[in-house]
């Protein structure tokens, strides 16, 4: 891999990350304006990953020579993969916990746990996508020699917005704020129902307290 090729790949990734950061920041603002807490939580995780990627890539480009770029990119990728695996493990464990809470009928606890899971799943998806982009920089083969990347599945989260940085077909397109992660759509609906049930139970208990005479 030539140093010039590595440097050009890093610069393209920087441009794509900056554009992604702007888009996810806008999505987060839109979600807040629409009081869509879950979409905001997810967009925030993706925005933060992009921000950290921009910070580290900028530091590497400014501090290290072209010959040292590969080693630094590999180090970034390995750290990101370690974070991805750690949070993914936490996500799997907490997924079992939330199922246990639901079986016990502790719906308030389910709602609280779900909010944590939403953020962690968004982080896992963003970290995995970012590490993949860094791995592409480390590939020996030029982009023209690689097989075309299959289109993402219906429920897959994308990392970078479509950009004209290079002329290859783009398969990465950020979803709208309403579709940022369809995997949680059913869970979100369930959470709202569970919160409504919890509120109804509290109202019922309050009414019972009013009709039961106090003993003197």
C-alpha cells in the first residue's frame, strides 16, 4: 500500500465523517424538536462516534508522517473494535435482564432499562461501522479491485451519508429521524404501553385509597 494512497483514503474518510457529523447533529435537533427521545438518543450516539473519528483522524494527519499512518489507523481500529465488543457484551447481558424484568411484570424497570439499551445498541452499530471504514483504509487492494459492497439490509443502521467525495456507488445512506432504527420500533411501542399500564395502576390504587375508610 503506497503512502499516498493511505493518506488519500484518510482524507476521504475525514470528509465523509464531517458530513455525517453535520447530518446526525441535524437529526438530533429535529428529534428534540419533535420530542422523539429515542431517535435523539440514537442520533447522538452516531454523532459522537463521528466526532471522535474526526478528532483522532485529524490528530493523526497533523502529527504523523505518511509512513506511520497505517500503524496509527490500525491502532484506532483495534481500540474501536475493543469498545464495540465490550459494549456488545453488556448489551447482550442487559437484554436478558430486561426480559427478566418483563416476565416479573416490572414495567417501570423495563422502561428504564430500555432507554439504556437503545443508546448502547446505537453505539455498537456506529462503532462497528466505523471500525469497518478504518479496515477499508488498511486494505491492500485499491477500491476499484474490491467487490461491490452489498446493499444494507432493511433494518441495518448506516454510518456515513451519501457523499460525492469519491465516484464509487454509495450504499451508506442515513435513515430519516423517524426510521433511524426500526429494530426498536416494537420495543418503543411496548414501552409506551407499559408506561400507560403503570399509570393506570397508580390511578387505580389512588382511587382505592379514597374509598377505603381510615380506621380510627
